[in-house]
C-alpha cells in the first residue's frame, strides 16, 4: 500500500533527504503536504515534482510568491502559522517533523492531535516539552518514531521486552571540527570554520550544536523521554568516525550497537518504512576499508554542553526548555558575529543559573509553561549576549 506523508521542514536538510528516499521508491509514498519557510523556489519545485496536494510557507509575506511559483499546477498554496498547523493536521499515515527549533513544537503537536504517526526529527519537542509531548502521545495512542541517527540506533537496539534489563544507553559524538584544536584557540573560531562538519551534512544550527556538542546534550535529554531509562543510565562518548551511532548495554554484559555510514537517509528510511526495511541510496559500510573505530571519553573542559544538559535534566521540568532557548539565542549571536564560539555554552549555562537565582525554574504543566520558559530563556540570553558585546 502507498503510504501518505506530510513533511514539515521540507526545504531543510532532513526534508530534502526524506524526499530523496521518496524519490527512490516511486509508488510507495504519496506526498500530501510540504511545509517550508523562505526557500519558495525549492518548495514549489518539490511540490510539483512529488504532486503534493498543498504547499505551505511559514512566511505569510511570501504567499503571492508561492502562488506564482505554483501557477497552473493545481497545488494549493498557503502561508502563515495557521496554514502550517492546518497542513500538519491533515490526515496521513506519517508526518515527518523536521522543522528546526521550538517553532516545530506546535505543528508537530497538531499532527499528533490528528492521530498521525510522527517521524520525529525535531529535538525541541522533547527537549522543551518532553514530558508533555510523550504523555500526550500516549493518551492519543500515537506512535513516535525517532529519526535522529542516534535515537534511530537506540530504537533498533533497545529490546522493549527486556527494557528492565538495560543497564546503560550510550550515544556517540563525532567531536565535530574542533575535537583536537587547542582550547586556547577556540576563542578565535569563525562561523565558517564551525560550519564545516567533518562527517555530516546538516543545517547551520545543528552543525554549530555539533561543534559545541550541545547536540549531544539535547540528544541525551531526548533519550530520557523516548526510552524507559533514568538520567543516570545515559552516557555519551566521542567516536570520530561516526560509524557506531549508539549502543545499548544489558545486564548480561551484552552491548548492542547500530552501525552505518554517516548519512541521514538511513535513519529516515528506517523511520518511513518501519517495521519493514527499504533500500536507501547510501554508501555501504566497509569495515575492512575503514580499518579502525575509536572511542574516547568526553572532556568536560572542552565540551561542557552534555554535562550541562544532564544537569538541566535533573533540575525542574522547565530547565531544559530554558537551556535550549538560551542555546538558540547563543548560536544565532555567534553566527552573526556578536559573541565568540567559546561563549555559546557558557551563555546557556549562565542563563540557567539566572533562572535558578530568580525563581524562574519550575514544572511543566501546560504548553503555556513551555512558552514562558522559552521566552525567559531567550530574553535572559539576549541580555547576557548584549553584555558580552559591551
């Protein structure tokens, strides 16, 4: 049977890789809606190629441009937040939730409320609202299938029937482009250098998060919400080759690991076809050619972000939302040249410290609590970033 798909974040890296898998399997998937942002030419081109019923841009000011690009195609054009939510809620077999940042939370929740299976590539749904998000998924009986390479690996190795026998879940991190750079030189890192990831092809925000290892911190938080583990059962190691994507260790001494070349089309194909397997147009793993796989502990002096994330996870319910919002502000400030690379994680840490000192930390009982935490994190991080510039 043909599986119907909606892609949120269609013009981004994950969205484009998803469409490549769809392209590779003609007749197996049908595109219901494509949701993008500013890249109208790409959005319209893909909507035409895949015969989408509707194409939506989140930018309300670009509706006329999108309509013109789709003229004569019969594809409905829409724009703005309400249109994004409406597209997300269209009934389909699966929604690829790949909008970057906290902006992806509302559309993903709208897709969930419609009963759609969620292929989750948006970290913030779990980092900012994990407890609420997963509880609601359970209430609705909605399946959440992880797309991140690390969580896809855990998904494939975590034996649900033996969940109580899991000792540890270990995520791997490449270490990014600055794994071996002297610490004193990190102050001088430019955005151009930070955007050159050695293994993965990703969007700007995710690439910077990978360079600071903030992405690994966020993934540890995600794993806590996705799987029945405690924070103390979560770990991460540096693995420069990005071949082993995660490991699950059991009480009998067994450790299961998922291996593959660093290409997001593999975990995307795994999510789209689950519980089946489909062919993905990726390079095949050749261990003999690689020769060696290496691992090392994460140095907290070089990479404090994973440790900050675990600390936030152990604090009040909104701490991870505040940390995440502050990190988004810090990454934007770095890319704009307003703060240095080495100031990104300390800015997020200081924002959390300010939240604790001011009494802003608290539980998450509703989405309003999420928005308030996000707003606090952004506002305070902006204040701290401006102070760094003065």
